[in-house]
C-alpha cells in the first residue's frame, strides 16, 4: 500500500533534488528515505527519480505524481486540521505570512492584542513576496497570509481589512509641485523593485497617469527609498500604513497627502474550506481594530 510517508519522501526529493537534504527535511536517515522511494517505485512499477552520483532529477511522470502527492498531503493535513478544529480551533500553531510592506507596520503593535485575544494560539510570522505567500498557502506551508489587493488569488478566500492610501515623499526644502501631472512629468519617481506588489499598486494609484521609467531607481525596501529621497535623488509614494507607524523617522523629507490616489486594499487570505475560517475572521476583525487605534481614524472595510 502506498503511504503518506512515501509521498512525503517523494516531495522532499523533488524540493531539494538531493537525497541527503531530503532525508534531513523528513527527519530520517538517507538509507531510510532511499528505501522508501524504492518501495514506492516498486509498488507503482514505474521510475520516478533518475539518480546518478552527481545529479538527481525527476522523470516526467515523477513530476506529475509529485504534484498529485502534494495535493494528497495537503488534503491529509486538512483532514487532521478539521478534527483538531472540532476540539478547539483557537489553539495550536498558526503560520502567518505577510508581505514586507505590511507586516512590519501592522503586526508588531497588534501581536500583544492577538496574544491576549487568542492565548492558545502560537503565531509564527514569515515575510515573503505575494506570489511566494500564495504558493506557500496553497501548498500548506502557511495557514494564513496578509497581502494587498488587487492581486490574483485564485480560489483562496479573502477578507478585506482596510484601505491604505498614499503620501508623496519629496526632499525637504525642495517643494514639489502639487498635482499628478507634475508627478507624471518629473521623471524622478522611484519605486520598489519588481516582485514587490507595492510597485504595481503605487503605479495604479493613478491608473494610466504615472509610470516608472526603465532606468529609474528601484529599491529593495521602503527604508532605502526614504534614504534616497532624503538625499535629494528623487521622489516616491509611501503607503499611509507605513507613514503612520513612523517609517520616515527623522529623515529629511516632506510628505504630501494624496487623497485622490486609488488605495491598495489590505486583506487576509486562506484556503477555502479551512477548519479555522472563524479564527481567521476574528483575527481579521482584531487587526482592523488595531489599525483604527494606530491611525486614529476608522479604516475598516
């Protein structure tokens, strides 16, 4: 009989393409993992992995069956989660992922309230780009993710928490002309590098009216962007969430509110049918409350 353990061995080899590292991921010895893979291949009567002294690759059939194994393992995990949820869904580990332009500015001051409201939960945080978070959620590596919409989320369930507008950051002492037309024509707009959804959302703040030039500076973090603006090297758009939590600090820049900019929408997302749906909804409501306290205005949506 094919076992879940054998499928875990297969997916671990697929993830690492290395039997030693795969064995470490599965907390078994390499001979044990190798034997498990061989038993699986013998049971199926097909070759799943091609292995030489230097390389490990999956056969085309091995790749196909690995994806099916991932789905079965996820279903098995959900099977256990449903059973646990009937005991107490508000207890146990919760793996929460967030994009870097939200997590550091929302979660730190919210965590004490989360611990107080859900004393039985152990929340583990992970920062990744949106695409990686969605992949991790679908694969079962994460339970819940905090992202910004619009973004394609497929079959995931989402809960919009609040809107997050923008402010124009420009060098202090060098007033920047107000109006989106001036921003569009300045050629000084700096944004985060590709891969950060904030780059696309910032451009969509004024759909079709602003654009980043191909040779414009692209930063890996908001902190870097702020430092560049402070040095007089350009301007940028900062989300209100980050501004309200003091991301600018003592940087020598000036901020101009942009009330007519299209905001991004901060949201939670989870797998449809998750046994912890009610937990996630209550957690979302708590995050809305914490944001309202932090901003001083009602932003819940």
